[in-house]
């Protein structure tokens, strides 16, 4: 689904006065420590429903990577095996079509079992990883423009008004739908993205396929 290259440092928390703060990606204490959740079944899963109805947040990112997988011709050795299939993986970079940042609908879980809100941590303690809340982003079926890369995509909020509605609105789940090319752009990038040691601005530059 959504790959680990999405950065999780900056998240807007729910509250009548929003704030930017760090959170940890992945819901510790929930089976499998999920990093994302499907919009279609959010309210059907007890572990998610209690959180997403009370503790919603917005994940802010410059962009994210997604991999397109496809079969490729097998090597002579593997062709000898009837069930041998090799898979090619081509990374794509997704980013705002008109600049700025992407705002992804998300929800969080407090690090403390005795507190239901990350606001219980003082600013001075927010840098301590043990005090940071955990969060997961929400995914929706991919828009037809992007389905050739992957069948799922993040639930992206189109603008500041939608972000506010997600945090405070009476019917926030109506916002969970795929966005198109008016909001999101994408292009293929170097396969070096798959190297966990690779760190370079060039990794988001387009490449010819």
C-alpha cells in the first residue's frame, strides 16, 4: 500500500486550536501496528472506529512514492520453472499539482493509556519519542488517473477548508474520496529510491522510461 518513504514528522492534531507536532507513524498496540487504514472499513473495525471518531489529524507531506509492479521476462534459469514469475518495480513520485503540501486525512492514538489527547504532553517533552502519539493515514481507491500505478491512494484533502472540515466538521467521512489530476501530479523516478541508504533531492526528479 503506501510506502514507508512518506515522512511523518509534521502532523496537525485535532483541537479547536490546531498545532503542528511530531507523531510516530503506525498504531502501536493495535494488531499489526498498521500504518494505514481503508476508508471503506474504518467504522467497521473497533480498533479504528473509536479513534477516528474522536482523534482525527492531518498528515502534511511534500509528496510520496508509490511503486508500480508488473511481470517481466524471466531469466533463462527461472524460465525452467513453470511457476517462476519475476516482478519489476518502478517508483513514481506523487506531489501537489499546484505547489504547497499534500494534506492526508489521518487519525491518532495517544502514547499514554491514561490520556486521550497528545496535548497532555508539554512542549518540552514533545521531542521525546516515548511521549509521541501514534498515527495512521487513511487510504481510498485510486483515482482512474493513478490506478495504473497502484489500486489505492491516500485520502487527500483538497484544501484548507477540507482539512478544517476533517478536523471539526459534522460529517468528516464524506471527504474520504479519491482526488484527480487537478490536485495531484505524478511521474516516474529513479529506482534508487528503493535503496534505504539513498538520500538526495534528485530522487524526486522525473526519469524517462
